């Protein structure tokens, strides 16, 4: 091979990174575990609640404890990955996640379960940004990057399906505890593989002192925000604690921005989020997740409570959505993201997802799975897969290597905060519409079967009302993607790498 060709290959693959495709396997396996865990726990929740004697009022903490820790600590986790090294943070995050999962599976009380879920969130906040930033610094060639993110996105989407089906089988035929224990072998294999295979490019560490005020303000601000929305779902928007959480969150996050603009080594360098493209991506992704998260919960309850599906059948019913995500991610997003600007994939992708959502606004008790739910799920998956693919890649593209962990953490933060907001906001809207419907119609139902029918009709009416809001939110995400994201094809902008990425911003990269 000629010297020129060798140099060209060296630009695409940093020296010492020949194992990057093997490394992708273990990074994707870790992502699969995290995604799988989220869906598995949802299906196992009713059984775990009954077994551990958790009240209806407290069951939300199985989900909330994880969301608070994960969402609140993501920026800190991303900065730790930049400081310690992504490989070390990745392996430690996997080990901690496995231990927390084992603790959850062995839980003997509600409080032990809540503690285990919070611990999973803590280590997930270390693991998730480390995984994404490893991809960002290891795959710097545009075409390789598109392929790597396509595989990563497909496995993330596939993890949802595996979680729903595996969760159903484990809960129905073994025990809900296995939905936690199953994480342990995934984590052990991923950690061992990562330890021996991943070789992080030189020159990407950020050894600046840790911004303690930034850590405290961002963590408390995000936790207050997530808890405020969670509290609103159970206690109402006018509740004194709910309002005080939102006020506290606003004060803390404004203080965080002021601190970050003044300190020498900020936790979140404002250049990461003030970039037009990255800012647009974080905002549109967060909005899209708001629209999606509530829907997952509605459809799970609709299929199991209204249609009478078993957990296993419910898992299989979601497969078309995941098939659409994988197709959109690998066959549309990954193939086109090196040929067309990101906004021409993200904007239309969110609109296609909104169209799928629009079909679900017509949901009725006797709606046909084949003619209504199936096409809606396919469109949702296809649109989201197509939009997420370029968004995930562009969110970490062009950042300095030392900022890769924080930029990756911002992607995860927008998703986690969006998920918490979406679940609380759409559930509150649905619950309010359901209550109003039942109040208006229950008077005309004398017999008990008629009353039960009115309750089911009210539930479905609540879902369809909330889904209308989700349609609007997805349309707004599309407008933001079209308006803010103006980058050209991924090969045409600077890409994070071990060397040379500092050309984008006049701040020297700290030597490894």
C-alpha cells in the first residue's frame, strides 16, 4: 500500500484503534443492557409491586428513583468520563450497574428496591455518556461513523424489543427478579470485552479541576425539575411542593449557567450547547422523547388492560415499532446521513412519527391491531429511527475530544429529562381527560357492566386526548430541527478526534 494511502487510512483510524469495530460490539452490548433494563422493569412492575407490598402511591418510585439519579447525574458522569478516561468510566459504570441490578433482584422490601434503582441510575449516568463519547472519539471518518452509529442505534432500538419480550417471558414463566438478574451477564461480558479491546485515542482527556459548584447546581437543578414533573403527575400541578420544585429548578439552573460562564474549567462548557446545531439537536431530541415516552406507557396499559393481552403478547405487539426503528436507523438514516444534511432526515423523520401518532388519536376500545395500531407503530418507529440516527452522530461531531463526554451526556440528559417530563405531562393530561369523561357519562350507566364500560371508554378517551398533545410536540420537534440544524453532510464539518479537533475552537487540548 502506498504511503499516501496509509496516511489516508490513518486519518480515518487513529493509531492504536485497529480494534474499534470489536470495541463497538461491547459498547453496543452495554447500550443494549441499559435499554433492555428500562423496558423489562416496566413489564415486571405489577408483579414486583404485589410481591414486595409496594403501595399504588409509591410504585412510581421504582421508575422515579432511577430517573432522578440518572437524569440528575448525567452531566457529572460525562465530565468524570472526560477526566478519568472514557474506558475506565465505561468499565466502572458496567460493574456498578451489574451490582445494583443484583441488589434489585434480591430486594426484600420496597425501600430496598427503590435504593437499587437509584444506584442503577447513578452508574447508568456514568456508563451512558462514556459509551457514546467512546464512539465519538474512536470513529472519526464520516462513512465509518455513520455505519457505527447505525449499528449502535439499531441495537438500542432492538434492545427495546428484547426487553419487552424477555420481560414478558421472565415475568410470566420464571419470576420478576430475573428481569434484574439478567443484566449481570450482559455487564460482565461487556466489561471484560471493553477492558481488553477498547483503546481510547490519545489526547482526549480533560484534566482540568472538577467544577464542584457546577456539579452541585446542575445535579440539584435537574433532580428538582424531574421530581417536579413526577410530583405533578401524582399530586397535581397546583400542589405546593410541585410548584416549589419548579421554582427551585429554575433558580438552580439559571445559577448554573451563570457559574459556568465565569469559572475557568466549567462542568458544561457553554460552547457545547450554544452551538446552533448541537443546541437544536438537544432541544428537538428532548421534545421527541416527551412525545414518545408517554405513548409507551399508554399503549402498554391499553393492550393489557383494555385489550386483555398477556405481558408476552404485549411485548410481541410492540415489535413493528422496533422493526421500524431498526429500518429507519440502519437503512435510511445511516445510508443517507453522509449524503444529505441532517435536517432533511430529522425534520421529515419527526413528521413521519407525528403521522403515526395522529393515527393513534382515533383509538377506541374495539380498535383493530392490524388496521390501526400496526401502521401507527411502523410509522412511529420508522420516523424516530430516521431522525435519531443523524441526531446522535451530529450531537458529538465537531466537539473537542476533551468535551466529548459532556456533549454525549447532554444527549442523554435531553432524553432522560424529556422522558420524565413526557411521562408526567402526558399522564396528567390523560388522567384529567379520563376523570372528566367518566364524570360526564357515568350517570347514564345503571348496571355494573355499563359502568365498567364507561371506565374503559374514559381511559381510552384520556389516552387519545394526551396523544393529540404528543402529535403537536413532535411537530414542534420537526420545526426546531428544520430551523436550527443547518450543518451540511457529516463529512463537511470538523469531527472530534484525538488530534486536530482543536482547530474548531482556539482552546488547546490537554495532553494525555
